[in-house]
C-alpha cells in the first residue's frame, strides 16, 4: 500500500511539470515538432516495455479494425488533445492553461452519461456548473480578456479537455490492453503531428538542453508516469484515495511555473482552480457514496 502511494505521488509530481516544460520548449520549437518528437520517444519507450514484459504478443490477438480504432482513439485523445493544449499554452500562462486543462474529469462525467448511459445526477450537474464557472473567472478576471489570441487560447484548452474526456470514455468502453493501446496511440500521435507540421510549420534544429526536455516530455511524462500510475492503482486497496492525489497536479503545477517560469500566481487563477477542482471533488464524492 505504501508503494502505491509512493508511485502515485511521484506520478503527480511528474504530471505537474507538463505545462512548465511544454511552455519552455514551445518558446523556441514549433508545437507540432515538439509533439511529434516527444510522442516518438513515448512510442519507442512503450515498445521496449511491451517487448520486455511480453505484452507485445497480445498484438496478434487484435484485428486490423481494432488497430484502426486504437489509431482513432489516438487521433482524438492525444493528437487533438495535445495539439489544442500546446496551442493554449502558447497563448496563455502556464498556470492558466493547466487549470483549464483540468476540466477533463468533468468532461468524462458528461461523456459517460452520453456514451456509457451513466446517470447524470443533480450533484453531477452542479459540479459541472461549478467547474465551468472557473472558465468564466479566468476569462473575465484578466484585463487582457479581449485579446483575440487569449480567447483562442482559452477555447483551445477547453477543447483539449473535451477531447481527453471523450477519449477516456471511449477507451474505457473498448477495454483494450492499455500498454499496447498507448503504444499505438503515441505512434499515431507522432505520425499525425509530423505530417501536420510539414504543412503548417518550419521545423527547427533541436539543441542539447531541448533534447533533454523532449525526452522528459515524451519518456517521463507521457510513458513512465502512465505506467507508474497504472501500477499505483493496481496495488491500491482503495483506488479512490489514490485517484484523489491527481487533484494536486494543478496546484503543484502553479508553484513550479512560478519558480521555473517566474509567473505570478494571480488571485483569479487560484479562484478558478478552486472552482474547477471543487466541481471535480463534488461529483467524485457522489460516486464514492454510491459505491
């Protein structure tokens, strides 16, 4: 049980670095190039893990249509999600993008009611309204709210949360082996990002420190953190307690952004964060009670 908490805590710390690291990389490197390279690193790492663990043998059990479905999940869930999120990070501060990104748990509840026919209770509706109020606080609480790029950045981050919420529900419905699925998904993301970059960007040479950032983003955040989180949930007696640690990510990300990027922690950002996370916890409490 202690190991589960250790693995989960390490995962939360890693995830909290996503927005700051991406912000640093995207300052000098185009979005699709960053996404293509980091996704390729994630794919190679998971390929090695699957070969060592023997999970690669499961690939023989899937049909061609299954791989098309996995690729579709990858396109919606991680290519579109990451592309929109990276665009949002470019337009907003790291802390604002991270806070808005944390609408995805609420999106899971919404899409679960549509796709999986799970009951949408009054508590869940209130929770969603509470979290959506956080968007208004970020949008209206800044003097630059009328800036076109800022509005697009907010829309992109919300769109990213929608994509990830839909992906999570569809992925759960299919029930494929996650190690194999994530490997195919990251390969799909890498290919889509590379092709998109050829049309809309000019790729730039990567410097030494930037390669370290790419490896951290691709291997550590996209691959290792996922595996640690899966191990933590598998070994936990109470998965809900482990899952609740994920709510620390945006708080830690704000602190890391303030230290690394010298971003000022604004009052409206903190208020928006409390509203969004409060909405997530409200619907989470309902789930635990019914269980």
